[in-house]
C-alpha cells in the first residue's frame, strides 16, 4: 500500500498510508505527485496533535465522503451526531481540543473540524456570558460605560448577556 511522509512542526516524520490522509484537503494534492521519497512539512501541526489527527483519520478512513450537495444538505445533521468513539476521542483538555480544531482547519479535514466545533458549541450551549468567560478563561475587558451602552445599542436582539 502506498504511503506518504509527513513532517510535524517539531520535525517528527510520520510514514502514513495514503488512504488514511485522503480526508485532508491540504494533503490530498500532495498525493498526486510521483515522488514517494518526498517529506511533506506540516508547519502548523506539532507531533502530538498530528498523532491524534492521524488516529482520528485512521478510524474514519472508511467513512463515506459527502459530495458537495450532500455536504450542504446534511451538515447540520452530521455535526449534531457525535459517536461514542468520537466523544471518547475528544475527552482532552481544552488546549488540546483547540489545537485539534486548528489542525483540522489547517489540514482541511471537514469531519474533524465539524466535530471539534460541535464539541466547543456544546461547552457553550446554555451558559451565561459570565459562565462562558469562566470556562474559557476570558477576561471581561469592557469598561463600566461599555457594559451600560451595549444593551442600549442592541435592544433589537432581545436579552443580552454580558
């Protein structure tokens, strides 16, 4: 079976079956070349995250790839269905979750990107603004004047939580 060599940002080299990485819009064009000895650098993904991305891709390598029409029609349905394996896969700390999301975006892996985005959305769903700030360590940098002004400027959108 043909393989491709990928190099993480910390210079670890992964020799991967091409079937595993076909889900990546970034890597797919690399597969068209004839040079099997080439090492393809992935400058924005470190080895620990790349290892996890490849584990996810390996598990999902036989999943049907949606066509453009199916993608638009079923996107909402797909992103709301998280399998037990995927839920277990994403039992990681927040930093790792966000690195996986950035890697999925950089590597153009729609399924993993949808999964990580849905997981973050689930972390936010039903929480107040203050709870979200606490969950993600976000400092409230609004001045007192801004805190008073924002609800006045946004009356049209209903209840506003700062």
